[in-house]
C-alpha cells in the first residue's frame, strides 16, 4: 500500500482505532489485520527468509508480534518468539494473540539475546506508540541486543523506543531496516531521529478510513512528486544559472563567525 500524504499524532491514531472499534470492528480483528500486513511486508522485503525471530513485548505491539508469528508459521516459516515480557502479564487482545499462538503450536521462550541469531529476520514487537518515558531495564537490554544481532529488523508500527510524536529517542531505540506502520502515518516517523531509525517505511491502513473531521486534520502533509514538479519546473538543457535569479546566503552562528575580509596591501 502506498504511503498517504497526511501525517498524524499518536492521539489521533488512537482515536481512529477507538472509532473503528466503536463502529463494530473488534480490536482483535485490527490486531490480526496488522499481523497479516506485517507478514506481507516481511515476505516482500525478504522473500528468501525462512527463519523469523519475533521479539515480543507486553502490550498490543507484542500482540501484533504474536499474531505475525502464528501467521508466519502457518505460511511454512520457522518461527521463534522471544518474550521480553512474561506472557502471563498480557491482557486483552494481546493475551488472546499469545494464547492463539500457543494453541497453533507456536514456540515462545523467554527473551535470550543469543537466540536472535536463529532468525534470518528479526521482528521488533517490543514497544508501540504508548511509550511515555525512557526505556529501562530488560527492555532496554533487549533493544540493545536487537541492534547488535547482525540481522535485518522489521519494526511493527514504530521502532521500539522512538517517540511516536516527536521522533525523539526515549533512552534507546531500535534501528530498523524496515518499518511497517498501521492505520495512519505518525509524526515521529518523520521528525527527529525517526527517518534515521525507521529504515524503509511501508504502510497499511488496516481498512480504517480517516474521516473528514476537524479532529482528524493531519498535523502536516508530505510532499509528493507533483508538489516538487510545481516548485521546480523543468529547465531547458541549454539554460544558464544566471537566468533564474540571484541567491543571498547569510551564514554563521554561535562559535562560527564569518571570516574577516582580506584587505589588499
């Protein structure tokens, strides 16, 4: 699915989720759609990958990871889930995703950084958009292990540890090769460290439409090729730079004063 132009805050995307659920789409259905979309992204990006290791956290992002693991196993891949948060602490849809994964014969082990090398691809399903404070403890260690595992990483929704609004690193963050984000684009994927950490960005709206309402007005919009074409019209091959005006550049800043002019003797 191509990237839309509108970019939204985390609160707006949560409101879209809540609106879809209130309209009759179960939350677990959205989670299964996310797992299906993530598997498609993985197979498209790494078509020869046969072994997948999913690093799963304790919230709905972890639930997306358990769904992906179940679907990937059903597709014939060798899948291992490393639980960075005890599955016994899972609730709601994430708990359902874990139980369905186990019921289908899925392998789930406590997080062990040495097992990351078992995968051709690692799926980052540790932390989603709900992160409100710096990552610490075992989750921080898990993020560090993903970054040093020497395997490509697919991040679900956001690279874990990245602030979904500002693009700031919350203590530490996963450096992904590809990120698939869901429902709507989040501002943090385009601000701060987001563009550096997300890798290649893909998108799936999970069949959730953005209504034409003030509360869902995009925070900003991406430029598309048509915008660039209007701003930078094609020039004649024989054109000269002097035909297109003049540019004044004023530089300098703290600690970087302009050089003193040279006065001829």
